[in-house]
């Protein structure tokens, strides 16, 4: 039963990744058509992130009331409707309108699925599941690039992904009985996950290490979202590539995440979550250094790939370590707020870079990523120190 459900969750993670990278790869072709500045991608990103923050904070309530299966199916359906809405939009305000269900469809399902996997599966499965997200995130720009180079326009790219999301919605709907049967058979310290008592935001913030892990997650997701959203624009405006060429190369960032998480699943058998996070930060630093060097297009593309490889182990390792750090009974509440902090990073930091790029220059891209990496590394060292001290006391 668990193995069959795991396959369904794998497909769900693919569906989470498919829309995430579309805006960044399509925006160089979109903003001129809508006669808006290039920085307006940040406005769309902020609306999507606001929706995910709201829905992730509601994930504990929604998952307890409706179950993770129904929450996942409805969320994917909302995302599909938003993608079709984007494809038929003929003005910027319509994109803003459809960005609302786009964001609401992501938050609660992300928190519910991540907590479910963190509780009931090993670290390698968490990495491989997020590798599935990477497959979706890598496929999105590739599909968009095919639509653009084929002369079909960015609208066709959004519609193609919308049809894929609809197919996944149907599969999730058929799998609902499986979620219910499995949910009744799983327990957390003698209770089902649904029965775990909820915690308020204030109670969670009082937990030792909570503020550090939330800040670390904020910095990481801000870095990943900024890298993905503005990578294509950086290659066009600073690297001198065409929009079509850059859309294809930008997908290599997500390919780096995907390949890295596939490898990370095997490394997780030998190394702890903290070791994997530090390894990822080191690879991230090397990628940013390549982006900083004035070594041409090849170095820039290789830098993006290494940034993706460095990002690979960080997200799943932080999530998977949450039950061990805070306790299984508190993990759903902690992960829900982690998701909210992650999306606050998505909401604030990529648009901030858009403003800097618009008024100063897109050349700041690698410096911006470096600042976020330093913040993340400092907070993770603080988090690791807290739990290491606790372990020694015990």
C-alpha cells in the first residue's frame, strides 16, 4: 500500500514542479507583448507567493479536515485552471488575477506532502521525491522553449502544461481511496498524523531552533526562486543570448537540481542531512563564482548548472530533518510555517532583485545570490550548533 501511494506522491511532486519555472523562462517574451517593464515579473511572483503563504498556513487545518489526497487533487486542479487562464490573458492585470489561484494551489499541498514524506519515508525518498519536482521544473522551461522556437508563442507553452496538470488531477482523484486507507494505517507516536494536536504560530516560534530554521529556509528559497526567475533574463540582458536560446539554457538550472537530487538520494544513505546541506552550500558557492567571472556564455551556463546542483540537497534535507529536530508530533506545524517562510522569501526577494536590475543593472544577479547564500550558511551553522549542544547534554 505504501509503495503504491509513494508512486502517486512521486507524480504529485512532478506536478508541483511543472509550473514553478514557467514564468522565468517565458517572461523575456511576455513583458514586451504586455508593454510593461522587465521588473514586473516580480509583481506576478509576489502575488503567487502571497497565495502560497496563505494556503501553507492553512495546511494543518485543511489536511486534518479533508486529508492529504483531496487537498493535493484540488490544489493541482486550481493550478491547472490558472495555467489556462495565463494562456488566454491579453493584459497584465489578467495575469495578476490568474496568479491568485496559481499561488493558492501550491502552499497547502506542499506542506502536507512534505510532512507526510518526512514522517513515513527515509531521507533518500525525500531527495528522490524532490528530484521528481526537479523533473517537472526542468520540463517546464523545455516545453516553453519548444513552444517559442516552434513559433506557437508562450501561450501554447502554458496550455501544454495545463493539460498535463489536468491529467494529473484525474489520476489523483482516482487515488483518493488509497490515501484514505493508507492514512488510517499510519501512526505517529500512537496517533494518526491527522490526530496530532495543532500548535499556534507563537508556540512554534518558541521552540528552540525554530527561528534559525525559518530564516535558513527563507534565505534558501529566496536564492532558488531568484536564480530560477531571473536566470533567463540575466543570460539575455547580460550574456547577450536570444530569448529563445536563454529559455532553453535556463532549464539547465532546474536540470542541475534534478540530477543533484537523484544523486543526493544515494548520498543520503551515507551522509547526514546536515552534511548534505553543507555540501550543497559549497557547490552553490562555486557556481556563483563562475557567474561572477567575465568568462563568457559557457561559464555563465556552467555557473547556473552548479547553482542548481548546489541547491539540490538543501531543501529536502532541511525538511527531512524537521521531525528529528522538533519531534514528529510538532513537525506538521513546523513544516507549515517553514513553507510560509519559504514563500515569504519568494515573495520579497526576487521582486527586490527586479527593482535592483531595473534601476542599477542585471549584472548584480550573482552578487545577490552570494548574499543570500552567506545568510543561509550562517543561520544553518547556528541551527546545527543548537541541536549539537542539545545532543551532547542528553
